[in-house]
């Protein structure tokens, strides 16, 4: 799978890695979830022979009469790694947003920060490996943009919109995580294809609307105001929730298949992108609802 995020060019856990859950050429054989593990010949594996400790014993390890499974090798991605990196990136976004809010950063500078964040995000998306400085720089500039735009919306359009958007984003994250862990949401190839098709259509429509707004004036085709704006705001939030489920699947596959630890930065990058997407959709939706009162 090339991506599971609104920024479609970002690199997920698949290109040249092969351990994403949607790679048809790497699907495990029936009865042995580790038989097709692409990390059976992992260059990051320790020891004289680059073999995966799970490649030979998934059928017997842990059963009565058999030895326990071997502990994970050093240098492999764990859930703790993902949580720690995501906390760093999201925390940096929040910190820089607070700086922009307190200093009353102008919208002009906020637009510049957004463009820089966009460029940094695209550069990281096309890199073959995660670059922590690049990801953290993206988080910093994205935070400046979010803080400035949130301050503007909260001050001039919809009082309290920023806090409502934060609470809404947290609620969506918690709900999707619960439903994913409970397997209420099942991420399959069909789910992935449907979400990506819907997201491509959504972004194309928003791009066309922006072009009409820039060259024709007003609100373009009206996709971001009034009744249509509310509808597309809800669709945007639902798409963001679907992307969260895809991100959770990628993290789960990365840990299960023994991805190298540095890939946890990519997981953090993807989750941060998705959370930013959801927050902005909530902020826009709340602004539309309150301005129409």
C-alpha cells in the first residue's frame, strides 16, 4: 500500500518494504501468518544469519510441550516506539500552535508556515527512509499554521471553535481506536480501495472549488459554505476517521512483521497528518455552523 493518508504521496509501510497489510504479493500462507514475512531476510536482523525468529516456529511456539517464542530482536519497531514518536510530533504541533496563538501570528506568516509544512511533508513522503529532523520540522511549521488559523477563527468567526475542534478530534481518535481494537472496523483491501477512491474524489472537488474561488471570487462552487459546506465537512471528518483506521492497520502490520525501529517515525508522521486533517475539518465545520446561526 502506497499510502493511507490524505496526503497521498506520503510513503507508508509498503514501498520497498513489503510488510503492509494490503500487499498482495506478500500475503501469508494459510495457517502460517509469518510464512511470507518479508523480514525473513531482513538486513536489520541481528546475528550471523539474517533470519527472522518467527519464520520457523509460529506453528509450535507457545503450545504445550514446545519452547516459548523467541523474544523480539533489538532494532525492531514496537508499539511503544510508535507511541513515543507520535507523542513527540503531536506534542510539537500543539506547542508551536500555542506559540502562534499567544504571539497572535499574522495570517500572512501562517500561510507561509503552511506552505513550508506542505513542502516538508511532500519531501518526507518521497524519501525512502524516515528523516526525524524533517518530520519534526514539518510538525513545527504545521503547528504555527494551526495556531494562527485557530486563533483567527476563534476570535472573528466562531468563539470557542478551537477547543471544540480539539475535543472533536480527540473523540474521533478514541472512537476509531476502540472500534479498531474491538474489530468493529475491519481494514481489508476493499475498505482501503473504497476509502482511497472516496478521498481522491473529495480532494479533487476541494481543489476545483479552490480554483473557482481564486479565479472567480467568492466561495467558488460553494463546497465550503452553507449546506454543502456542512455536508462536505462531515464527509471530511468521516474520511479522516477512515484514514486513522488505515494508519492503525499499518502500525499493527509493521510491529507484527518486525519492521525496523526507524519506521516508527513514519507511523508518527502519518498519524500526525491524519489528526491535522481531522482537526481542520472540525474547525471548518464548526465555523460554518456558528456563522450560519
